[in-house]
C-alpha cells in the first residue's frame, strides 16, 4: 500500500520519488502548469503550479510528495497569483493571439482563458526578438517564447542533439540554437524531433501548414485546458533524464 | 586566430584537465588572455571539451565579466552601488566617457575601450571604485579619472599603471576576536586532529556558532549533517562570493586572515570527512588570487594541506580556488555549486540540500569566509567561552562593513548585540536619516529604530551597514537597489525575471514624475507575488527596498507623484528626445509646451 497526502480535501496516493504534481495528475487531479511536461524531468521555472504545502507555497512539480502533506491548490489566493504570473508572461514577450498560428492550441492562451485573465495587468516590455526563418522547413518566432525550456529538454534528453539552449541572464534571457551562425538552418534539427512537438506556445512552427485547422475548431477552443491536461499525463509518471544544456537540473 | 593563441587555448584547457565541469574557469582565463571569447574559441572549446557550443555560449552569457563579442582592449566598469553614487561615481563616469569620446555600454569605434557600470565591487569604504580589465581601482577623483583616460588613450599596459591606483586599504576600525587574532597556522588543527572529527562537530555545536553569510544556520548542525550524509566523496566549499552591495568584510578577512579561513576549511574537512575543498572567490576580488594561492602553497609546504596533514595518516585535504565572473546570484549556495560545476549560476530546487546533494551531487558543507574564521577561534578559546560572547542566540563576534555617510567607513568587529546607534557613534555618523542593514535584501531602518541590535534575534546581517544622512533621497536609494535586483536576477523563474523588471520600470516611472498612487499599490501586489512564488531569496526580497523605504520615508515618494489615480508611463515629450538629439536642438520649440499632455 502506498502513502497518501491530501490535495484540496482529496486523498492522493503516491509512490516514493514522485512529486506532488506527478502524483496529483496520476490520480486524476489537475494543477495548472506550463513548463511541466509529464515526459521530462520537472525543473519548476514557470511557477504556475505553485501550491500551498502545509501553509507554505511551493512549486508542486518539483516538490517531493510526502505522506500526510496538506496541499491546497484550487483556492482563490493561488489562482490570483497564477493570473499575475500569466500576465507577466504576456507582458514579457510579444503575443498577438489573433494572428498567431498557435492560437487555440496554445497552452499560455488556454491558461489565460481558464484562469480568467481579463486584463493585461502590466505595461508590456516589447522586447526586440527577430525571427529565424533560415531553415527550409521550420520557423522560429522568438517573440512568443516563455522560456519554459521544454524544447531544450526535449532536444537534449530525447533527441540527443542539444539544438536549443538558453542564453543571457535575467530579463535578457533568450533561446539560442547550437550553431556558430546562430541560425537554425545550421543545426541538425529535423522535423521528426521531439523538440518539434513540445513548444507550448508558438515559437517552433512547421512551415507551410499554417491554419490548416481553422481557429475556433482547435484543441482549447473545444474544452478548457483544465479539462484536457489529464489526457496528456501518464498515469505512471517518473520521468527522469539528464540534459546537458538545461538550467538548474543537475 | 593566430597559431600561438590557439596553443594558449589548448594550454588553458589542458591545465583544467579537459574537464567540462571547469568550463567557467576555462572561460574566465580565455577572457583574461584575449579580452573576449571569440566564436573560434567557442568552437575549439566545444570540440576539446566535447560539449555543445550552445552550452558554452549559454554559460558565458550568464556572467557579466565574460564577453562573446569584442569589448575593447580596456574594459572599464564603474561600481554602481548607491555608496559609489553618493561619492560622485556618475559624474566621474560621464567625465571619462566625454574624455574618451564614447557612450556608456558601447565599445569605442577603434576598439580601444568600453565603459559601463557593474554591481557593487566591494570597495564601498574607499569608493568611488571601478574595475579595469577586472582589476580594482579605488578612491577615484576627477584627477585620477583623467589620468586613467590618458593611460588608456596611450595604450599603456595595465602593468605599467601607477601601483597606487590599485592599492586597497583594509580600513580596520575596530578589532575583536577575529581581526585581533595572532593565532599561528596549524595550532588549532593540531589539537583538533588529536581529538578527531566528531569532537570538532560537537564543539562547534556547543559554541552556538551560526553562519555569517546572513541566514544564520547553526554551523555545527550543518557539519554534522554533512558528516552523516552518505556519499562517495564529501566536499568543503568556502563562499567568498561576497556580492551583497555594501559588504566587504570577506575581502578584508581574505587579505588579513587567510590562514584562519583555510584552517577553518581544513577543520571542516576533518569534521565532515572531505578530501577536497573549494574557495569560490568573487571575480571582483581577482587581485587576491595570487596572494591566496601563495598562502595555500605555504600551507602545503608546512604540511597543513596535502597528504597526511601534520603527520596524521589518512587525513588528506587540499583547496582549489575558483573565481566567479560577475554574478551576484552565485552567492546563493546552490547557485554557487552550479557555478563551481561550470554551469549557469541558477539556484537549484531544494530539497535536496547541498549538505546531502551538493557539488557533483555529493555531500557538501558550504560556509561563509567569516564562519570558517569564527570556527577556528571558537575551538581555540573553547566552545563554552565562545558561547558566552555575544547574545544568547547569536554567539561570537560579527564583522560589520560600514560605508556611506560617515567620516570613518571600514570594518568594525563587535560582539553580537551591538546597537545600530553604537555603530553610528563609532563611525562618526551625524544627522543620520537611515541605515540599510544587510544590503538591498535586508532592512532599512529609520531613526526610531537605531536602538535595535545586530544579531539573529533582532537584525540578522551578513555585514553590510550603509549609512544615509539627511541630505539623501531615500527614494533614489531604493531605486538603485531595485535596479540591482533586476540586473542580477538569474532569469530562471517567471516572477523574479519579469517582476524585477516591472518593479524597475515602476520606480523609473515615479522618478520621471509620472508616478501615481496606483503605482505604489502595484508595488505591494508585486511583492505578494514575488514573495510567495519566487524560486530563491533574490526574488523573494526584491521588493524589500521599496516597501521599507515607503514605510519610513513615504514623503520621498509622494512628493514625486502626480496627484492622479492613473498616469500613463508614456511620455510624449520624452518621445521627441531622439529627434532632438539628431537635430542637435534643445530649445523651447523642440519641446511640447503644455505640461502633462
């Protein structure tokens, strides 16, 4: 018999080594998240999954599950924090949903709707982030990057290519590719790579397939993300890999 | 790249055993040799270390003192702490920029020089200060800045600059247990070796010693935890990444009492069972590297380091010095360990803690420079006697770095429990409006609180004590600190990365005369988000300077506010500044007339 903890009053079983997020998803309970992906080792940078554990806030994707914890997630206090974090991510980049190919399939946008983010909240920073259209089949639109590092992890852990990495510090942190020219065409990325599939927003796009599904008929146009996130989560979760280019994940 | 350069590059890599975990040290040396890390060097390093080139760029771009593009033969960085500014650093920088005909942050057209700012360089007691190619110059005056400008223009090698420029004073104003110690190297170690590691742990626990980096974790418990943690190797790390603006005590300790530091590390090695230690020295203290290495060599020669130390078979321990490269966040212990491993200095998720999973995931005891010194003296004078010094929960003495508005800035060592007022009296401060304790992340005290005591019961501190008299605008002090946090945020987590920039924007908006009450309220909202969701202490304390100064000095904010509920940050007249610059006009006709359009 495995140990359990409490999540918003529900009893959640877990296995040793699982984090609060992994155990919650495995038990069919959704906690909002952005940089967490069930197939990769969690690193806890977006902080959307912040919960209260015995009264103290912690990122649930990296917090090890322990017997008897009292975890609160679906409370207004935390959803207010999450709304502000989503507003911060929108203010940090250049996000124009109506013209974005990812609209309706975008996790950031879906979270915005689901958490009821009705206003921008902050003055936008309008960073200068040129596109990289050098690759014949792939477009990189850095304007939408939320620095979740999923492509970095996918390329490092699954593809074994390390095509992506993060450069700079603080607000100037940005995504780079593994080429002296700095251009994607000079990397060994391929359309079949895992890194091509994981971007939660509209940075890594396949060329010439834009808008093949009309807006209004896309994934999160149908049902809110909270009702769908569990579809992606493996019921047995213990993803662990090593990623040379990743931050803070020894 | 010339053949002999490449050869040098190979030598650098070979010196570090072709080991990718030494990447930061390798990059720092490449930077020092060539003035920047060229794309060809990145390619060559990627090949010889067998790592992706993007990882090298990723690491290099994290540290302020490493450059991937040419940054001039002479790279001048003015220390930008508030204490430097109070001593006129901004005027001096403007003077140098004018003399050398360039803009801050840009490289001159001929590739000769770049001028910019950097976070506090730890010379607040003898500022204004700057770094030129990583070497510290203090006590800047208009005369000295002019001479520096001429030396640069004449391309005089740094080695031929007047030695007096590089003289660093210790400015010890009050000595006690640590600064007054005349203990000979090896004396305490000899006794400890006879008694054994467990005895060291027990004594340190009895002494009540707590970490001097600011957090105050009981040192004995940390050493015990590390000793008992399973692992193939154990490590000792000395945190000499003294980046907290206004602090410079570790600089003085490393200069005056290096043997105490290294002896403390060796005692810790005995206590935790380590064979290897690192001293992580902040890049700003590059000038201390050679003297410290000489001390290490002397200790090796005296059998105080190396194999079978002092003839005790099986007790082997040695210390390596790692240099930082301009990143305040590396003072956070898990970020420091990441940096030691040659990575970006991003704080790790905790738990697990370094004491069980530290350097290379092995048990690691990380302690501050001063903590190691105190540990030696606690053992020397006897743990019980040590415990009697200071206050109940803060035993021993504390080094305080005093700077700002006072005639006698420098290092003051007191038993814990000294009041703020006593320190102010000793340093000769008059008409004091405020004191900032423990740097921007600490607390700002107004006059009514000068009776409070330094110690873990009341005012915990890593040692910074910045004094502001009644001529100072405390809003500008807070704004300087907010800029500091935004500059030093590692950028890992959303709240800190974006929140510190938004806070900076808000403070700049108020400074420009466009602030409203709404903006002040927003600071409180930001604080709630940063405090509760940030990955580490930097984000959690980033709003402190504003909240503390608002509490005591609200008028300093309110007299800058527009009496409106809302005011856009966009400034119509300001938007014409570029056009004015291009046309060389600044007359009334080049400005929008009506106020507040």
